[in-house]
C-alpha cells in the first residue's frame, strides 16, 4: 500500500481546516453573534440572529471542543477562499491520487452539509466515509472498495433530541439536488421514513444506535433534528460513531464532513460482516465489509497506529459475549494474509497499551 507524500498529507490537513473555516462563514452570517449557554453543567455555543424580525438561536457545539471555540473567536476574520480550495482539491485528486466521490453523491452530501447535518453532529457512515480515510491515514486506498449507490448518515438519538435545532425539511434539501427524491415509507411504520430515494433508486438513509432490545431494530426512531426524517435503529452503531473525526470530501472546493474514527470503522465492519448471513445481498456486502476492514487495518499498521486499533478492538471485545462472537466470525472471513497483518497489528498495539493479547482471543499466527 503506497503512502502519500508528506506535502499532500499536509495539504489535505490544510483543506480540512480551510473548508471548516469557510463552512462557518456560510453557516453564520456576520449580522449575528455567538453566545455560550450552560446546559446541565456543561457549556455549549449557540448562534443568535434574527429571521423575519424574530430572534432565532442555532446550536453550534460544545465550548470544550477547541476547534469550535477557536472559530467562534476568529469568526469575523474568516475569509472564504473558494478558488484556492478548489485548486487544493484538484491537486489532491489529480496529482496525489486521492479518491473523490462521483458527482451526484458529492452533491447530496454537500447539500446536507450546507443544511447543517454535520453542525448538528450527524456522522457520514458507510462506503462514502471510507473514501475520506486516504487523506486521514496518509495512504492510497484501492478505489475498487469505494463504489456505492447510496449515502448513509447516523446520529445519536440523544443528540438529536437535545440540540434544540433542526435541519430544513429533509425532502426539500434532497430535492434541491434532484427533484425526483421521494420518501420511502418504513416497513414497520408507514407514517415515517428513514430512507429517501430518487428515480434512479439512489438512496439516502438515516441511522441511529439501538442500545436497547433487538426488537427495536425494526421500528423507526423519530429524530427531532433531522428535518422530519426518522432513523433506523441498529445494534453496534453506537460503537461506530462514538468520538468521530473530521475529514473532507474531495468534491468541488471540499465538503467538510464528520466520519467515524478509522479504527472503529474497521472493527465495526468485522462485526457487521458477521450479520450478513441472512441478507439476500449478504455475501457481496460481507466481502466488501471485510475488504474495507482489512485495508484500514493494513494502512494503520503501515503508518504505526496499531495502538489505536488495539484500543478500539479491546473496547468492542469488552462489551460482552455477543460482541466477541461477532468479532470472531468477522475475523474468520479475513484472508490468511489479512489475518496475519491484523494479528501482528494487535499484538504490537496491545503491547503499547499494556494489554495481554491472549485475554482478547489474539495469538500469533502460525
């Protein structure tokens, strides 16, 4: 797996910063101002402005999040440099060989980003998120593992309920990209929709963790921050979207996004692969899950981030027998070569975090 030159890794990090700066200026007009509000002992930034002569307040993020607070303080000095950012994106895709989404997917995610999805702590998940990891990890991930016909997003239900803000009507946001988008009634409750599809059956789906009983998996969860959309509750999703990271989608001048931490993405893919046995398209999806997991582990091992992998693995392992069984099944699908890389990465990573690999079912390959 070929590493990306340092100059391009630096350029990618700069693009994340500058895209987020530009996003702040777009989201918050200079006519308003930021205020810190205490909620249950913690302080959060909100943006105050007026619309149609009436005061409005929008959630921004935790005051303790340094990058958010820094931008609040620098708000009036942020400049939109769209042309230079387009040049950065072009350089990263054409010269560095980093992946970019196909145009329609990029337009969908840009529309949702501009509407405020990531500001409201939504997380881009699935294969489109995988496309964002090359720049983060500093390696060229194979593009064959990046093809998709949908876009998936996740948000914790507790966050959706507590931010006291919402996106514009979801159907309006999506129809700004393609007027043929429609709501797909949920099978468990036809009054709600967790998916939206266009005439070409391109799908946008919203997910939320189910940390309760498995019987809730089939029932849509109302999400007050998602512009009328509901979300499909899924097991194991809380692990995936805990402590996500910032990245940028290499589309147009760069779309700032929030994605799962790569080590969590890899371990989650192993777990999900074990659940594909009963799905009609299970074998194909399982192969894709396993390939993506193996590629991320290989990239993290190559860039000496084994301790991050070990921390994510041990956390999942400690969650109980169902998690351990799912991980074991997922590992059994890895190729022999990928399993050797995985085991070596975990052995080294667990040494870094002072854990005994045998306690977590890991032994040196023979």
